[in-house]
């Protein structure tokens, strides 16, 4: 008994209204067309008339948008800015948790980004004129240093040969000959021939040094100086060997040979120092020239690309921290009304736990579940009339906006969830109201239709009894949909004006 009563209570007012309409229509059809009067045969003359097909379902008013909001990470609530019933705009801050450490990290990441951006800007600008001027100055300084080193080297070589060696070589510039006897004739010959060659070398070198300047080909001049110094050093080495093999005589005592040996050793030290000075000066000049060329060439494209990558990496670090800070704030995803607030300042919240609920303001829909037998008739965009139990016979126009592709089983029956959007957002409509929905699935301004009771089904075919020449014949027909009044559309087999036997079979 209770189960029966609960089923009766679930019948909506609109469903009762539609049932009454159908019953009255059936009575009218019977009264005017089907009933026999005084034994006369009941007939219906077919005529085209409007045809409306509808599917009636029950539903419930729901917000167009509804969401439960929470934090994705745990933390201590430092602010709650929402209360139940409060209307908020999209983007409004509703609650926040402590983010002081993250904001400090953000400042560090932003500083690192600015540093990388400054480096990139410097690379794109290239070398400043002041830096190029400094590099040019270094080249000029090192060029002059090499010129001075080469001139000093010439003076050292000249002194070693013409001052030191010529102490014990007779006729050094024309027919060199050692002034003392040597036990090794080969060494004697080597020194004497070397002195003659050195004379020619020094004469030629003197002419070059006289015109040498910073604008000269210093690389070639340095190479020639190193070669000349090396030949002088070799000559001094041969001279030292000759002295060590000198034969003592009254004209050339040991003290004299020792003095010659000391003088040659000093000259060798001076020449070797000159070799080092020229080599060092040339190396410094080469380095200065390379640095100048590098600065004049500007920043290589690959260096700029590499720095741009550094800027992107730093920007990504900033974005990552900003995303973390964003997770410490609950913002309204859309305009609406707060329905639940389960948060207090100082409270420690857990991740993925709802603390605030929000429904959209003014935008409501009807959620209904269409039985499997009717779902094929409904398409998105179909018009509908919605009656809310709270407002009696008042109808609210709506449209079907979505139909779930997958079924929802309710009470063991497959149904499909359909959403209908109200055409006008009436302030009378509130979330949770029970609704009765009539969805118009087909409308034709003119169609032939008959009550379903007059259709004869036999052997998988459908027939209608038609009066022809005073007799009744069965005519095979093709049926269409069923109207909201319970009449079935005749697609083919009959024409307007024909008379149908309305006697129930």
C-alpha cells in the first residue's frame, strides 16, 4: 500500500494534466467520430491537420554550474573571504593559505631572471666602443713593446759580436782571425767563418731596425730577430769552445783566456735574455691582436642563442613558483552564490578536500532521464515546456542542450541523461525544484492522422479499414510517429478526403 502511495505521489501535476487532455481527446474522437448513432456506421473523413509529437519526462532543476572548491596542497588558512549566500564574481578570492616561503622563493627566481635578461641584453648590444678602444690601446702598447724588444735585441747582438768577440778576433769585419792559438783547428775555423757571417747579418739587421716602427710587419721582424739572436748565440757558444781550447803563451796567458771566457759568458746571457724578451713581447702582441679582433667581431650568434635559453629557463623557474603560489588561493571559477563554507582562519586544511561550494547565479537547467524507448526521438535543440510543481500550470519554455551518449541505469531501466536550458532565466526558478517536461520532438503544420485504435496489425503489416463504393476494404498503410494526443501519422496508403471505418475492430 505504501509503495502504491509513493508511486502516486511521484506523478507530477503536468503528467496528470496531459493524461486528462489525452482522455478528453479520446472521448471527443469517440463522441464525434467513432460512436454509432441509431445503428449507423461510425466513420472518419480524413483531413490534414497540425501534428505535434511530444515526449513527457520528469526532471529536477539544477544549477548550470556547480563546483566544490579546495586546495591541492595542505597549509594553514590565513584568510577566508566567503560566506554562505554571498554572491561573488568570477575570479574573486575566496580563501588563501600561507604562502610566505613561496613568495620569498619567487623574489629569488625573479632576480635570477633579471640577471639572465641583463646578460642577454649585453650580448645583443655587443662590445661597447670603450672596450674596443681599450683593446686597440693594448695592441698599440704591445706593438711598441715588441719594437723596443727587437731594437734592444739588436743592440745586445751587436755588443756581443763587435765588442765581446772582437776583443780576441783580428780584422773581424774583413778577414777574421783568432788572436790566440787553438788546439782544435775546426773550432778555430768555425769561429772565424761565423764572425764573418755575423758581420753581414748585423749590417742588414741594422738597416731594418733603423726604420722599424709599430706600423711595420712586426711578426716578420720578430721572427728575423729570433733567428739572428739564435745565430749569435751559436757563435758565442763556438767562441767559448775555442777559448777553452786556447794554447797558453806569454802573449795569451791563462788570465787573458779567463777574461775572454767571462766576457763571452756575459754576452751569451744577454743574448739569451733578448731572445726571451722578443718571444714574450711577440706573444703579448698576438694575444692583444686576437682580443681586438674578437671584440670588433661582436657577439657570436650561438652565444646569444645560448643566453636566450638561459633566460627561458629562468622564466620557467619563475612560472613554476607562481603556479605553486596560485595553488594557495581559491578563486571563484565563475560568478555565482556560495552554498557551503567549511573553513576558518588558522585551520590546517588537507589537500583535495572541499572547503567551499559554489553554484552559478541565475543560470538554471533541468536534469531529466529519458527512457530508452523515447531517446531516439529526442535531439539537441528540441523545444520543450517545463512545468514546476511549485507554480502549478505555469509553463517555462526551454530547449534540449545535451544528451549523454552513455546510459544511466535507474531502477533497473536504461535511461539517458538530458539537460534542458531555460530560454529565459526567471527569478521564480530555484535549484532543486521538481519539474515535468514535455519535449516537442516533431511538429508538422499539416499531416494525416488517425486514432491508434483504428490501426489493424496483421502478419507484420498495418492496415486501415476504408469505405469504398459502399463497402469496407483494408488498405495497407505506412505509419509515422504518435502525436501528443495519441494519434498516429499516416505517411502513405491514404489520402485526404477518404472515409475511414471508425468502428473499433
